[in-house]
């Protein structure tokens, strides 16, 4: 692949896919709830650790995900079908309002609230952001153009996505004031609809492959 033959829309689509699949805007109320007992310095440190963890998980999936599938004898076509079904399931949860943990639930349940405050990186970075859906999607994207230029550009896209998450969490209280929890829930549902379209597209492409082969 030469630089002239790069399909810029392919990589824009990859970024859009990561953003919609993880829905960092919908994670803002959760991030605020889990860092509510932290000062600005601690909150910034948590934000940094979260996005750094997400970056390395997706980077690892990009580089070694297809090799892991090969070790377990899983074909890429089967994995794409499983990934499409998983993405549709996540999208359905987003549309039905079940994807994000309710902030009021955290406040009422002291045990749950304490758990999330003490383990903010684990539930937020893994699996709420870098969950099975986005990991499987990253592996699928890594196999579309398996060459060094594609890996470099996809790595940059993952970095750009992680940086975007950092900015959103940095401005989390601002977004809550502007949109409110109801506004963020509406955005989450819209993203869920778009995400379901991506999952269906995965399934349609693989069904076409099995029919036409």
C-alpha cells in the first residue's frame, strides 16, 4: 500500500467506529461519579491512567489480535459474525438506556459507589470503554489491510481516539452542565442506533461471503 492509495475515509470510519462503540460521552456521568471524591489533581491522574490503559489495550489488539485468533483456530469470518452480534447487543443496550450505570443508583447504593470509586480504572477503562465489542472491532479492522502503513495509521487513530476521550473526561463537568444527564442519554441512544447499523453491516458482509463463495 502506497501513501497515494490510502483511503482516508476508511480511517475516518475506523475512528468513528471506535467512538460510537465505546460512547465516551455516555461515560461522562460514570467518570464523574467514580471521581467525585477526588480533587482536581487526582481526577486528572485517573483520567490519564484510564486513557493510557485504553490505548495500550487497543494497540495490543491491533498488533496481536489476529495472531491470537490463529492460535485458537478461529477464522476471521467467524470472528466478524461474532463481533457483529456482540456490537448489535451493545447497541441495543444503548438504545434501551441500559448501557450506562445510572448516577443516582451509585449514590443510593453506598457499597456499589465505594466499589467504583476504589476501582475507577478497572470498570471504566476495562470493560466499559475497552470492552469486548471495541476489542473485537479493532481486531477486525487490523485484518482489512495487514501491512505496516495500515498499522501505523491505525495506531495513530487509536491515539487520537484516546486523546479525544481524555479531553471529554477533562471537560466532563462542563458537558454535564451543558447537556444534562437526559441530554447525554439521548446522545447515547442516537449512537446506539448508529452502532447497530455498523454491527448489521458486519453481518451482511459475512453473509454475502458465505453465499457467494
